[in-house]
C-alpha cells in the first residue's frame, strides 16, 4: 500500500513540475515586450525552493525528509502565479 502511495506521489510531483516549468516558457515564447520576462517570474519560486532544499540538506541531511511535499507546494505556488500573470496580461491587453 505504501509503495502505491509513494509512486502516485512521485507521479504527481513530476506532473506538477513539468507543467509548472512548461507554462512560463510557453508564455515567454508567445508574448512580446516586457511580458516575455514577466512570464519567467514563477520559475523564481521553484528556484528558491530547490536552493532552500539543497542548502538545508548540505547543512543537515535530515532537515528535508518531506522534500517532495515542499516541491509540490512550490509547483502549486508557481502555477498559481502563472495563472495570475496570465490574467493580468489578458486584462491589460483588453484595456488597450
């Protein structure tokens, strides 16, 4: 039972990571001007999470035993910020 749970957990982590990495690069390819750079801001959330995990493990190897959950949270935050950026981009384009 535990193996199935952890297998599903890793599948969710990989899918969230893939989507949260894909969307900013897709938006960067489609948008113009300053929006190209703004589209990459959600990746900063993930970068911060990864740096935090790596630094924590280097200091104390037992400090991030639940790092998959930290990655899931960072990916969800990245996806939500991507959604917010998309909404702002669409509303500012319609306002013109």
